[in-house]
């Protein structure tokens, strides 16, 4: 992240005012304010995103001891409870299958029930360069740290599910080739479209509904009790990734771009076609067979992905149909291929 973002309300203002001084200094008794829609609230989601970033790359000018400062963790916990309560209210998942060995079929049925706008199809067939650039800016919050949130589960799994997760993550990190790390491929795509490829460059521009899609992974990843939800999230993510990424790559080609702008998406067409079976059968199915008590959480985590990604896609499509930017602040003028 290049610089700390601007506050968006009392929660992020409270947090940012304290992070610029050394810990301690976070009153644990401070109560987060009520919000109408926690799943999209700009202030709440930015505050959570900044708290979580302390566990990833850190924050510019912020003492690294804040990562485990007890007062901040207690305060963050209240934000998380608000977020999780809203998720529990908004996300319903099908009952787990009687046979844990059919978890892959239950996940497929869940994916097939998704009625969100087909954002990838819209971009492939009619998206403008401005739309594609906004899409990449939105995705930068996750893709520049792709796989990191799900890697929290490695130490929390054992046996076959652990091996399956490591197999997937090894590909995400380039199989030992730094230039093929998926986050690096995405950075190159950003720069090819005249965007800023630096980590965290667009946080100030991202609405709460976008940050929530990233915070969901961090919430699941940082809490062992939610490891089943994290596995379900990743499994469905991999199962539904190949076709949309083909379409995104086609959108770039239609607009006149080629490699290296399309490499990130083309890589996912191939990699996720392989990962789909590993994630559904060996990872999610393997965990359900190993610990049937986690089956409900696996499906709930997958359903949470569907709900939050659907809300995000609808916000982008609505904004574009109204002829306005989907970001809090519009990007600079697009550059031609």
C-alpha cells in the first residue's frame, strides 16, 4: 500500500488516528457504530480491510507491533462480529449431503443456482476499455495478494485435504517461478492497461462492496473455527473460475490487447480447469469425508462467496448501465492498446 487511505466515517477515522502512533493506544472498550448494511458499508469494510492488512503486507508508516495489539484485536473482533452476523443473516446454504463423498455435487448445484449478472459475459461482448480497467482496479485488492488468504488454511488441515490445498497453492505461486506467480501476472496486466500495479494503489477508490469480497476471505482465513468455510470458498472459487477468465481474456483481445495483458486470465483458464476437480473432490470433499461436522461450514463458505460476489457484480453493472463509474473515484482516461 502506497499510503494510508482517507477515512470514510467514524470507524475508519478512529482506527487511522491510532495507527499513526506506536501501540498501545486502542481503547478496547470502543464500540463500533451500527451500520445499515454491513456487507457494503464503506466505513466498516475499510476499517476491517486495514485491520486485516496488518497480517499481510502491513500498512505504510504503521508500527508492525499493531498486528497483535490486544486492544486493536478486541476492537476488530467487534467489527468482525458485525460482519459475520450480517453474513449469517444474508447467506443461507443448502443442507450438507448425507454422503460426504458427494460434496462436489452439492457445490456444483450451489454454483448452478447463482443468478448474479454474468459480468464476464458483459465484459466479453460489450465492455468498453473503461469498464475493463475499472474491473481490474476492483480486483486488484485481492489479485495482488492472490492465494494468500486461503494459504492460512494449510496449517489448519491435515492429510489428503492439506495435500490438495498445497497442490493448488503451489500453482497459484507460480510453481517456483516468480514471474509466473499469479499476483505478478495480474500486476503486469494492470500496467499493460495503463493502471498502477503497485500493491494497494486503488484502496481509496474501492467501495465497501468490493472490500467485503476480500475481507470475507480474511475473516475465514484468520479464524480456525471457520476453516471449513474457507475451504468451501476456495473450492467454489476454483470450480467457477475457468470460463469467466476465458471471457475476460477475450474481452481484452477484442479491445486489441494480447500477451502479456491476457496472460493472467489465460493462465487461469488452464490452471483452474485442473484445480476444479482437486478443489471440489480432494479438498472440499476430502475435508467433508475426514470431518463430516465441517460439511455445513464448507457449503456456507461457498454460499457466502456467491452472495458477496453477486452483490459486487450487480453494483458494477448498475453503475455502468447508468453511465457512471463503479469506483468511488473514477480512473484517469484509458489508454489505447
